[in-house]
């Protein structure tokens, strides 16, 4: 669970403004690694993107365990509406202590 970059940077100040609600953390891809093979075929993935609620990653975070699901990278959308290019992926997600480790395998 994490805040958007701008929310995180302003978190201490937001609490000081009268009537301003503190931002609510969302499930986000905080640590992201893209391997060379993925880069070579043009795949990009960015840290701190909110995890889509329909993703198996969200379900595993809520319920624990391990699960796999066929998904599409176009589901990942920023708060201002930008999204990743469509790309079918197999998502393998496993719950840790307070996080989920996920492997996204392109199906192209």
C-alpha cells in the first residue's frame, strides 16, 4: 500500500491544512524490475502505478495465497488516464507478509 508520488511528497503538509482529508494509500507496484528480454520487445512498466482492482495481484493481496491469471497490461492506468500499451500477460502472484510478489510473463 502506498501513496501517489505527489501525495507522498506532500503528506506531512496535507495533514496541516484545515479540512483537507489525508490521502488514502492504494495497492501500488512499488518495486519494479523489467528484464532485458522484455525491454527488447518494447515492454515498459513503471514503479508506483496503482494495481488494477481486476488484477489477480489485488485478489491475492486481499485473500493471500498464490494465483495465476491471464490479463492485459492496458488495464494499468494512471490517475490522469494514461495507460500501458495493450499486451497480453500471464500474471503469477504470491502473497508475502504485507505485499505481493508478481511475475508478469508476456504472451506474445
